[in-house]
């Protein structure tokens, strides 16, 4: 097993986020154990939340309002930002966009 530093893991997580791949596909491409990848990600996210002075156990969920009225796009509002996403948009791309809207 290869030992990686915290910085190396964070770089892998960022690469995964940008790749648009599922965790399983990303791990297969990078010869990583998917279970360990997920565990390590959760561990480092929890550490980051704790070290950034957020309350332990604070929710990482955001409140979003989705307006799916009958038209050619879906409007997603997160905080003060609203984005119209075409219904034909790739779902992984849309999920990636929404994830980055929450900051």
C-alpha cells in the first residue's frame, strides 16, 4: 500500500471532483481502493471542518429550492444565486455545478 500525505489525498479528492467520474471509476483509473478512498475523504473533511472552527456535528447540507415548472430548464437556487440548468444537461455536470455553488 502506498502511503500518501494529507496534501496528496486532498489533491486526489480535488482531481476526483474535477473529473466528473464516479468514485469507483476514479479509483479504478488511479488504482485506489474505493472503500479506503471514501473513508479517507470523510476523515479529512471532518478534520477540515473541525479545524476551520465549525461546530462539530454541524450539518454540511445546504438548503436549496428547485423550481421544476414545465419549461426547458430547471432553476436551482442556493442562497442568493439562481442558475437555470437545461433539462438536457449531463446530470453529473449539473451535480458538480450545484456542489460548487454551495461553496
